[in-house]
C-alpha cells in the first residue's frame, strides 16, 4: 500500500493511516499476491483485521453521510 500514490482527498484520515495500513498488511500477508503466511493463526489474524477494517470503513461511511 505504501508504494501507491495517496489521493489528494483520501477516504482515510491521515491520523488513522498507520492502523489501516497495519490491517491491510495483516490481510495481504495471508491472501495477497505474495502471501507469506499460511498457518491457521495467520488466517485468524487476517480475518480479525478484515473485520476491524470493515467496521472502521462502515463508521467512516456513516460519518460522511451525516456531513454530506
């Protein structure tokens, strides 16, 4: 994710970027193109990260709808 250019008006606020990148790293370590981890604990960790990321994105969506 860090190799990609950041948009000028990002969906994720800059103060949350580190934690979002951590969730994405945990997910891509298991299911990404160059997956490095395949064990059950890694899968569990990736699933937890996906749930946390999903909840966070829904929260952002709700906040944006209220302010729109």
